[in-house]
C-alpha cells in the first residue's frame, strides 16, 4: 500500500523545521512512501525545496501561484498524490519512523477509511508548569481524555490524520472556507468538518492508533498564558461554528466536558488534598480559566452563527 504524505509550507522562517518534517517522512520504515510538498505562494521557499528535494523520485513538488491557505494547499497536495492513502503532517512536526507503518496497518487490519495517531509535545522553550494536560489540545498535542486506547474516534489532529485517497476525493477534500484567519476570527476545525461529512457518507470515523506518533513543536509564544487564553476563546468560537455547520459535532466536546467535571477535576482536588503543591493548585486554577475562556468564545459564536 502506497502512502502519500502532504506537507505544506510557506515561509523561510520555518524552512529548517519544514526540512525536519520532510526528512522524517522520507525516513519511514514503511517502504512505499511519497512525499508531496506544496509551497503556498512563496517562490523563494519553493526554490529551496527544489534544490533540496527536486532530484528525488519519491517526491512531488508544487508551488501555488498565490497564498491560498493551509486547507486549499492540502487539497492540492491530495490531488497531486499518487498513493492509495493520503496523509497530512504540519511543517512544524516530526513523524516517528514507524508512523506510516502504523497507519497502513489500520487500513489493512481494521478496514479503516481514515486513520490517525497521537500528537506528542516537543517543548521548544520548555513545558509551562501551569498548563494542565487536559488542555494540551490548545497547543496541538493529544490531551488527557482524548481516547483510552486504539479505536474509532470522530477525528484526530490535522497534523496526524490520513484518508483513503478515493474517500478523500469523493468527499471533495477539506472545506476551504473553514480553516485559517478570517478578519479577527481564528476559525479552526477543517478536519472536524471533513470527518463529520465522512461519517455521514460512509458511517465510519477515524481509526485512532496511539502508537502512530507525530511530535509537534511547541514554540515559546504558544506557552504564554495570554496566548493560550486567546486560543481557548477562539477554539470555543470555532466549536460553535462547527455546531452550526455539522450535525452532532458537539458530542465529543460534551463527553470531554463531562469527564472534566466528573473525573479529572475531582481527581485533581483529591490529589491536592493528599499532597498540596503550588504547581497543582496553579494548574487547577488555570484549568478553570481555560474552561471559562472556551465558554465565552462559544457564547460569542452565537452572535455570529
């Protein structure tokens, strides 16, 4: 089974990180890999990509005429791909060498039509002690409570997700009106909307294999408290937008909120009572702040959707 991995990039500032991502794809243990690189409208970046990867037979390189955004670039990459499976990884992520092998196993053994895995953190500027694991999803990392093991989920993160190529094409790819900045709104959830459509059309979700790991680099600015609160607000806004676009898109969030209230918060309180600590107290307070920020963002979404 051939797997094509799409990596999109657009700025020279990220080029070394992009190279690490691309090289991790080409170093996979699965021996039938194709790297598809889409440069989003930046000729000087494309020139570097051609210089570094243009002579390889296992790569497909393209450059958009203008900046069209991540989701449109991913759709173009999927159109250029030749694999049975099309997978996606960000230019600030690094795939474990067995990542593709584990994804292929999901298709061959679980009859999956889409598959993804776990996002692990690579803290570029250190792990912020105030950030609770329940909210690691704010920095693009698999959070506590996401899943208890292998199995079908609604969707995995957009930097560790794949689809059978024919299924992706039949669905028309990502909805380009969802992802990216729109004015002052940071609307997220392209993979959520696509996977919800997939479930509606095919009756299946994404097979999640926690052993299919991709490390996501968490840069310093993403560990700043103000940035995280802002991120939580816009994530809440995006969740309301998804509710208006996709039927039953909120079920996962309701289950997670229930686990927060009924399981994770009580367990943290018990742990603090047994062994008081400043870091534990700060994380608990931060957890409530993030919940409130997501809630306010969700309510704000009602004024727009």
